[in-house]
C-alpha cells in the first residue's frame, strides 16, 4: 500500500527502494512482489536488476508466474540490445 501511494505521488525512487527492501528481506519468494519489483525496475531504469529480481523465483511456481517472469526477462534483454537472447527465452 505504501509503495502504491509513493508511486501515485511520483516518488518512484523511494517506492523502488522500499519495495526492494520489503521484497528481498521479508518476502523473498512472494511472486507478486518479486514480479512487481522487476516491472518497476524495468520501467524506471531499464534492464539492470530485472533478471536479478526474477531469478529469486523458484522454478516450481505456477505457469502464469513463470510466463510473466520470462517476458520481463526477455524485455530486459531486449532493452540491453540482446534481441536474439530475448527471443530465445520466449
């Protein structure tokens, strides 16, 4: 909730910092938090940190979570100029 409020107030850096602390410390395998963190990182500063965030997810998550994480990872590779690697993921 607090992160959402920060985002509404255009406090993106603060929201990202709070989400990173929350996601990594308190809920390291919460799929929704990890994916939200990856999406925010991708929208804020491009590819750095996106792959690191989605790598926290164990491979045993349901197919929808795996697909979303692969798409985020592919988007990160595409932003890094590695289009072939992005296509190889999906």
